[in-house]
C-alpha cells in the first residue's frame, strides 16, 4: 500500500488567475476548499497532450479497496476507454483503486490502436497502485486522433507522484485536468450524516459541449468514504444519473465517451449493505450531489448566457415528462429565442408537439417562473394563448436564471431538466474547436 | 365558372429589387419565367399582415375541378389550417379549386378562435370560386397569435381580383407572398412528355427555419394539368415527399403547420388512372420536381453558407439510412464544424452512433466528395481513421456545395438528405424573429 502524500507539486502555471475574466456569477461556482472523503488522494498535471499546456492528466486514487459502479454512453461508437472500463468493471466491482483520466484527446473512433492504448493507460495505473485490473480510465477531447502514449505514460507517473488529499494541489488540480472547452473546474465535496455517523463525498465533472446524455453522460466521477455494496452502488448511481447528468442538455449531441463512475472505499463508519431507509438516504444524497455537479456543466455550457430549468409537470409518466423535456431542451429555435430574450413561447409548444409523447394540446399550459420570487407569467393556459404582457416577459427574460414550467395536464408525474441557450459564442467555439 | 383574367395588378412595391443584395449563386435560383399548367392562375398581394408590408396572401385557383392530395405535419400541436385542410380533403378529394395561403401569422396554438378563423378563410375562398368545401388553406409565420381576419378577408378578395396565369404578376407574386424569413421566392415549373402528350407542373415552397419534417413538411404546393386519380395522387405525393421535403433539415425543429398539397386539374391530355409504368413515370417526375423545390428551401436555410448532401450508403433498409441521415443533419456540432470549414469528422461518427440505428463501427466509412469532380477524400475506412491531408480537406470545405458520404457497410440501401450549416447569422435571425 502506498503512503499518503500531501506534498503539493504544481505542474505548469496555476490556472486560477485565468478565471478572473469570468463573470462574478461563474467565479462563485469555483470551489476554493472542501472536506474530502477519507483515504482518497487526487492530482492533476500537464503532460503536454493539450497544445495550450494546461493540465491534462487527472488521477484519483484510494488507499483502500473500493466498490465501484459506472454508467456509460449508449452511443454506438463507444470510445476505447469506455470499452476498457466496462471490461474492468465486469471483472472487478469490489476492489478498485483508481480512476485515471486524460483530456485533450478522446481516444474515440481510433480503431484497434485505440483499444491497445486504453489498455496501456489502465496497466500503467494498475502497476502504480499495485493491483491488477483495478483502474478505470476516461478520455475526453478531440475524436478520431490517437493518444500520444509517451506523454500519457510519463504524465500518469508524474501525476502519481503529485497525489494529495488536499484541496489545493490535489483535488483542484485534478478538476482542472478534466477541462476541455470548460471555462472553470467543476469540483464539489461535502460531508453528510447517516447511521449516527458521518461520511463524505467528492466529485469532479467536465463538459461544456457535446452534452446530451442518454443512459449515461459526459465525464465525471464521484467518490465517497461510505461503504456501499457494489450492486447497491450501481443501483443508486443509475437512479442518481437519471435525475442529474441524464437530465441536462447543452447541444443535443451525445458523446462517444460519456462516463460517470463512483468509487466507495469504506473509509468512514457508514455502511450500506442492504436496501432500506439508509440506502434510500444515501441514494438521495448521491442524487442531490450529482444534480449539483450536472448543473455546473450546464452553467458552463459553451457560449451559454442563460441557465434554464425546464419543469415538466402533469405527465402520465416520469419517462414521458423527461422525453418532452429532453426534446424541448434541444430545440435550436427555443434556445435562440432564449438567447434573444424573446418570449416566443409558440416554439416551446411546437417542440413539445414534435417530442413524440402523447399530449392533448387543449390541456397544455406554459408559464415563465421568475427566479427572483416575483409573480409568474402565464403564456398559455390549457391550450389557449394568454394576452402576454411583453414588458413583463422581457423583465423575466433579462434574468440569467429562468424556470419554464410546462404542465401537460395529463397526470401526476414530473421532472426537471436543465439546459442553456444557443448563442453566437457557441457557434464561434464549435466552428473552430480543433485549431 | 369564372373567367381567365390576365390583368396584372401588383400590390405594394415589387420585391425583385430587394434580391440584388443576394449572392450571384442565390440570384440564379430565382425563376424568371416558366411554362405553367393549363387552367391555373395565381396571385399574391400585400394585405398588411406583415409589418414590413411585403406580400402575404397567395392564391392559386383552377378553372377546372382538381383531384387533390396532401401530407401534413405530424406535430401534435397541429395548426388550425392543418386541421381544417385535413377536414376538407376528407370530404372532397375530387373537385378542389383553390389553395389560399397567408404568411406573417401561422394561426397555430391559437385555440378555438384559430379554428374559427381558418374555417372563415376557407369559406371566403369557397364563396369566390363558387364551390363549397373546395379550398385548402395554409398559414405560416409567428406561432401563438390570432389571424387579423379583416385583413385576411379583404386580402383574399383583392388577391382573387389579381389572379393571373402569367409568371410576372401571377405566379411570381404568389411565390413572394409565401416568404417569411426566406430571402428569395421558391417557384419552379416545367413541361414533361407522357403518353405521347405533354403535361406541366408548377410548385411553390417556402421555409428557411423550423425545418425538419417528418411525414410531412413546411409549406408548399404543386399543381399539374395532368389528371391523376386522387388515391394515386396521394400515393405519388407521399412517395415524393418522403424523398424530398422529408429528406431535408435546417434546424431540426418541426413546424406546427407543415403542409404540402398537390392539385391535378386534367387540363392536359395526360391521364393517370391506374398503377403501372405511366403512374411510375409521373410519380418519379413529381419526386424529381419536389426534390428541386425542397433543395431550394435548404439553399435558403436561415443564415446558411453551405449546401450539404448527406449520402448514406450501405444501409440495411431505406428507413435506417434515412434515420441516420436525419440525425446527423441536426447535429449542432456537425453543422458548426461545417460552418467553420473544420474537417472534424469524428463529430459525424458521434452523431451516427447516437442516431438509434444499428451499426457496426468497424464497417463504417466516411468520405468527403468534392462537387467539382476532383478526387474524393477518405476520412475513415471501415472504422479505422485515415491520416487526413488537412490541406486537401480545407480545400474541399471551401466549396459552398459538399457531399458527405457515409457507408454503413451493412447492406444495399441508400438515401440522400440535404442540410446546411449552423452559423452566427442563424442565431441572429432566430434570436430576434418576432420583433
């Protein structure tokens, strides 16, 4: 077993200074400290995979064996690290030790060489933690290019030397190494009571484009020092991801690399070994935690100026409500109207009507709910358009945060879905991503 | 029966002069003359529904009874004119006389009042042609606002007085009155041989945004002076639309108003009353004609700088090939890469993998086919990425027209789908559509 190493070795320049150009609202989303799960250390280094020399290799390593679970993209072009991590979990759900991640190159659609490279990433990590088949691998970045394996291998070895249990130098570096087009690192941690004791969770997510998950999503991991039996951990993760990372959309494109994993190392006294109220409390805590991370991804949506909560109510089922939310959240016309602060609610109806779920147009209501607590604004009530006060609509659309409530009027099911607007900046970023 | 009236009364200013700012390529798409089907007259007037005072009421009227067929949007929020035109066709497929269209207001999501208004449009037209239930109605423009019925009614009466069988003053005015965010009128006509005789077709389409049909599409009509039995006309139209208007996408949003109708008045000697080679020739001619009109819509895609043909080959079925094409054509990441002239073909694979069809990633090939006849550029061959000559890729991506060939390697089915890029201008147009 390796020793805890709190030495902070920062690779390359610290990125903090580059966040100063962000809005105050976005700066407030950056974590500056945290209570982290016991027995985990993290690091992030610059291995020069990225042209801009920012950090691009992240490790999280546990000193104790972890139960593990993950959800993966359902894209049929599954990236090599997805295939390899699935294989790892199929053989080992009880004694995992590490998650190794690189940004800058997705190792997706890379044919046979890609698989070889992803396995090599795993074996380098396995060798360092001295446990075979104990590492999950993730990659993010440009599709269709092979990993620079010399940089990857030396980067992993360097990052391993830099592991730290601290916020600065450890976790924050890892979060920075996850970034691609992200404008800020997405790191969260917290401590929670359960079974008369306490446990902790930490998580990192990345993603600002190619975000529209289904079954699984973008790149992220969560770790906890609770012990959770592998099958319960998988069940809780699936539940949580369905209501968090699978309930966000930036641009409707689903990545080839989407992966969310969770490791539970039992470093605390909290133990979840059977279903029941303790399991449910853990699951709901994990869900709330995942929602917080997922919302950070939307807040950093490429070029986004708005954070929009679609609250679909009155659905016949959770699934149909979610399908409607997912469809509306990808409508270019809805998203450009939000950008233009235009209360063009007819586009919301047009998108809902095209979503594929059963609706009765004469029962549908659409409302803007301002996030400052002021009065709601009805746009359509049971299929009949309201005389909309355009000045009031503009007032609400000026706010960065907006809730759009769509009541289907059919049942009791509801869901929340988070999305952003479609802006000139999105087109600029994605018209010129590779260069 | 009303008399043929060739008097041209032009309402408001002629729009031709405003097309001078268009690129030479787009100006070349504007029809300046045509041979039109016998017995049809058309007109377009400005009834001041549009704030900009451009033409907004279009009529096409036949002096002979027409067999009629149509395909409509499958959006569950069906606009009032869609509901009313379906009702008309359910009762009368044999003796239709007119299509009346307004732009500037879609009469969609307008509740009970909307239905009353669409029926009133029909009855005003029916009264003018002196045949009950003989008019199809279409509306396009902003959703969620009621029609200004006084302007609509006087506009229809005025347009009726202006009907003409000529290109200028008749058909061209009608095509202009179809425009919303369109930058040029979409009018086509032609004369074709069949059964040792000749028949003619003419058609008008509109649409530049909210374009991603399914089963039916945008707004357009075709007329012919062949006689075609109603059930064969519907069959031919469904076949044609599936391969034309249903094979285009601009922004992935499906309108509440999509309608394509066809009227056949038998003014020529060509008669199609049974299936067989004559029917098939007519059907294929109608399909080619519809493809031409549909391509005009994509050429005028809001803000578009590229005209892209997605050629999906090697599919197991026509349906699966089309599903893949439809999905790729709506990917914001694919479309922004095309705008940025970035050969980021990994995004094409990611989108294909998310399209929902069965694929085998190791059999998929992706190729850029330049439209100037120069050499093809392989990007991926049977799942393995090629070493791409980026200079050559840039050369191909500089061209306005591009063919992307995706070979699924699974079967013999193929389809072509037409789409455009996603640009800053698209965001500008749709961030501020209503004002």
